[in-house]
C-alpha cells in the first residue's frame, strides 16, 4: 500500500513528510498542534466572514423566536431561543485526574449542547438555523412575510400549505439529519434525509416518526451527501443543505459564542490574558466545531484556544489540516476504515471550506479511541449524572491530552501560558446525548463498565 500514489506522491513519502500519519494509519491516538496558527488579528484578514455575518444570523434567530416558542413548548422558558446550559464538572475532573494520573490545573466545564432543545445536539444550532433561513427567504420572496412581522404567524395552515410545495434534502450520519428533519417537517416542508451506514437506528426511527423520508446507504457519510446533492439538483423546488460547504450552517453554529459570553458574564467568569479559555470540540466533517471555534475567536481572540477532537478511526480534519490537503484527502486514502461508534464523527473526508477558514485560527487537534469515549461516558454518568452519546465524550479528554502530551506542553510554553494554567478554563463541548433512548444509554453505560473492568 505504501507504494500507492496519492496526489502525486507515494503514501510512504507522505508519511515520511508527516511522521504523525504513521501513528494515525495504525489508529493510535495522536495530539497535533497547528504550525500555521497565527495571532487573531493576522488570521482574520484572510477570512471572508465577519462579525456582521454572525450578527445577521443572531438577528434572524431572534425574529424566529416567537415562532419557535409557539411550536416547541420546551423553548418557552427561553422565549424561543435555542440554547444550552454551561456547567462546572468538578467531579468528572477528579475522575479524569484519577484515570490518567494527570494533575489538571484550572477549572473543567461542560457546554451542554447535548441538551439543546428540539433535537438534542449541537446540530440544533446550524441545522435549524439553515432551515429557518431558507423558510424566511421563500416567504419574503413571495411577499408572505416581512421582517417586521411577528413570525409566530408561520404556525398556520397558510404557511404549512405554502411550504408543502417545497422540499429539503440533507446527507447525515444522524444528528444533522435529526435537526433538519424535525424543523423542516414542523414548517411543512417535504424533507429527505440521506443517511450513512453509521447512523443509529433510533435516529432513523425518530425521523420517520416526524414525517421525514429517510434514505439509507450501506456506505459512509460522503455517499449520503453525494446522493442528497444529486437528488436536489434534479428538482428546482428542492433545497440541499450541504454539511460540507454551507456558510449558513457555519453561521448558525457561530452564534453559540456570543451566547456563551453572556453565560460567562452572568457567572462572573472572565476570559482575558490572565484567564485563558481552552475549548475541545468533537469534530466530524467540521461545520459545527468550526463554526463554534470561529465565533469564539471573534469574541475572545488570542485568549481562546480551540482544539478539534476526532475518533482514531476517522481523523479526517486532523489529516486535512496537517497536510494542507483539506477536502482532497480522505482517511480511506491511507487505509483507515472510518468505522467508529462515535457516529456523529464518522466522516472520512473533511470540509474544505471549514479547514481553509480555520487553518490559521485552530490551535490543534487530537484523536481518541472509542474505548476511551465509552469509559468516560460511564464516568460522566456516575460522577455528574449527565448522559452523553459516545461522540460527545471526545472533547472531555482534551485537557488531559493538552497537559500530558509533549506537543501540548510545548504549545503552552510557546504561547507563554506556563504561569497561567492555574486560572485556565477547560471547556469540553458536549455535542449530543439527551435524545438517546434509555435502553440504548444503558447499553452504552454497560459497554463503558466492561471496558473499565478489563483495564
């Protein structure tokens, strides 16, 4: 296999140039820091998106809040704003220190996108936002709505009948499909969710119960996206939500950062040169974590350090960023199977749009085995009574990696943060879990218990 030519070079040459690739091909865990990382003020000059774009997304979500509050009662407490809590997880911090024999200065927090209302994952941000933007565009174009209206009027037969003449398609490993399927069906759109072989059965069942058409494939995520795109191209009234390249999805995720800043303000938590924020984001194709990271950099600039977290069998974003090949490379090109129980992260080829947007802003990335995700899932339930799906645990081990790996220690030293780690805030972004059926969560817990007993 080493003799196979890829992008003009034998695979062996790629691995000689990027020695970490050897470990990745062996599906060993790695921790990579980004040599292209730059100061915020330099990096932002190369990026086409701005704070104005994010503000526009925030304003659109505010216009839709009365509608959301009306049709999704679980959002009434927040007046139709889809947001998740942020919590300290001191007990889990102690568990991690014990599990890995690693002292962890600073605080450990969890951003509970696992408990976002409506679809129970980070995808409730970008996925729902893009559906709402499309719905607004159509209604404005046909003069059915003006931006000054109370958008709760959209919950009526007139609008449902209007949207029933249009369709939405998406390719997904599960969570994005859930958010788009639930929101699209609620508005009245016909919705087609093309799902990869990694997608969990309960997610397919839930989508069908909401009225979505689920199209299943034996192959991975890339095939589901390709088929969804193809379907939309053949129908002028069908809108394709492109997880790989969508600026709208990305902006929907970006909005999280401003809301986190408000939560920090309410908790009297400062992020500044003396109080650094480290954020660990589970990463599949890259849209969700990329959008969140971009939003955080806009607000906290050089005082926030964002790391992507991937399964050892699906390290596509790490591979794309490290080699600079972005969407031109897939894990399968290097013989990695892209099979992981972290279904939301089971992506073989990264988003080129996200990789290129973040290539000077992302601090680094790392990989984690399925076994460790299950072990931490069990410990999280025991210590904090918080239930997450396996992929959501990928971020939780981030501080351990940063503080124990040589590349992580070197990053801290080079950024002059040695004396500031006692004040650091480590935030794991929990991407999904609250909608997992109880019996399946019990199976996850049991698997985590078995792994810990073996160890």
